[in-house]
C-alpha cells in the first residue's frame, strides 16, 4: 500500500482522535478516586462560569398563631443567593507529531494504532495534571487555576489579618465573635479583644458592648483599622483608656458568611485513635449541615492508621481490604474510604458527593483541535484542551481532618 501524505495523515489522525473524545471524558473521570466523585455532576455549560443557587439563610417566619390565624405581612427575608465559580484557564495537552513518525506510520491501521497510544498518553497526562491541581494546598493557588479541595473545604477564607479571598464569590468564616474586653486608646481608637477571628483590616463591622455602650459603633461603615491574632481596633470617641472586662459584647462583619464554611479539625495520633477522629469530624459536619459525608479520601498515613485500627479489631485480614474495586477501599460505617496516592499523607477529606459540582465550558473537556504545522519544521502539533471549573454547592456538608503525630 502506498504511504499516505502528511496532510491526509494529519486529517485521519485528527478525525480518529475526535471519535475518542467522549471515551476520554469518561476515562479521565472514572479512573481516579477523587475525579470519579465529580463524575455524576459533570456537565457542559456556557456562560461566565458555573452558577449554583444557594439557600443563604433561614426564613425565620414560622411560628404559632391565634384563633384568627393572624400572621405577619412583613417582607420575607431574602434567603436565596448563588455561588459563581469562574472558569479556570484552559488546560492543554499538546502532542507533537514528528515528521519521521508520520513517514513511519502512514498506513491507515498504523494511524489508528498511533492515535490509540496518543489517547492513552494524553488521558494519563491530563488526568495527572488535574488531580495534582485538585490536591494543591491553597497557598500554591493563583488566579486562573482550578480550585483545589483544600480551598473548596476551608473553614475560613481569611488568609491573613490584611487579606481574604472568596470561593464561588462568597467569603466564608465566622462572622460574629464575642468579646472578652474593650479598651480605648488616646487616639479615639477602641480595641476589642475577641480571640482567634476571621476579620481583616478594612472589614465593615458592628460592635455592641452591653456592659459599656460607649464602645458601640455609632456610625454605619465603621472599619477594622488594625488587627492581630486576637484583637481588632476601630474608630471610637471617648476618653477612658482602662481595660473593661466584657464577656457579653459582640463584633460582627456581615461580609463573612457563616453558612459558607466546612468543618476542619486537627487530630493527634498520640491523643486520639483514628476511629475517634473520624467520628468527631463526621459528627461536626452533621451538626453544621444536618447531612452526612458519603466518602472519605485519605492520604497514606491516615489510610494506613485506619487499616491498622481495623486489623487490631480483627475486622479485616492484615494486609487485606474489605472491598476490591479499582482503588484500595475500606469502610467506616456507611462511609467509603478511598486511598488516594495524590492526597497529602496526613489528611483526609470528608466529602458529601451530592454537594460536588463540576462543569466544562461549551463541551471543551479533552477536546481535540485541528493540527497545527510548526513553522520552520516538518512537524505538526495536535492539541487537546479543557476549560473546567470545580465547585461545591454546600461547603458545610464537607470537612477535612489533618492528622498529626
């Protein structure tokens, strides 16, 4: 059979590759313990990003009435909100076809074989990159990257006393802190002692002191002037500079949303066995959301501690698993625990699968594009591209366990 020309080779290569696109999407999502959890919600959408409607608060209008059925006609509380997850920058896996390879693989059957090998390599490379991004700690994140699980399942979006970020356009954390003391300095600036907090410089706050109203914020738009680990200061007129003990005062920042935070606990192996740590996290998630996690994604240290715990209790054979699947899997009650070699060794993610969201823009997930000749060479590049976003619809239904020695 006569060899095919470069142009026909590239056309056949690209056409064959396009037939694999749907298979690539399925394979990338189903062959990794984390990505498979996102598969059920994966969808192609258009627009500025992934928009998820949220119930941001409770209505708070339900109550008993009298014999006439008297009820309030006041305007109902606005309980609906939305999280908006922007698209990450395009992820591209380029495959460079060398001119020599084209000459050596120019028969139709050889082209198909070459595409199949490329598909395997591209799938593995694309998957490895996405998984690595999902498992990055938030300190490594930069604008344009997909949101990692460390960011999706944070208990606070405060980065420092001067900086905070949003996830899905919403800043999560604790909006209200009780005070343990107030003090006013000579510059008409009051200091509220509140312990560890999520406020940053520039936050608009409302301060209420029931013991001494002179420390209250009188004007709207009062800002945090300075902050440290346990205190915030704000403008406040007055002359007294004595420290006033006040355990009934509060400081509130409306910009921080209490409903938009995950459970995040640190547990010491020396003080708490792994099963007790798992129980504590799942119970705290249930307290916050009235929902239970469905899966645990664990790093090696956490997984092996639980495996050892079960072996000591005689619940599994040493070195064996209770379930054989694509991954190494154990059970904690109804929760499936998956060993993820890409997860940090010392942590476990407690995931409520129905709350996960994953979308790709206008069908661009493992999408192949026309071959591009490389100027100055006889080679050709065939790119595969994805425009993705990962999100969560209910942060508080998820959690993280960080295990220490």
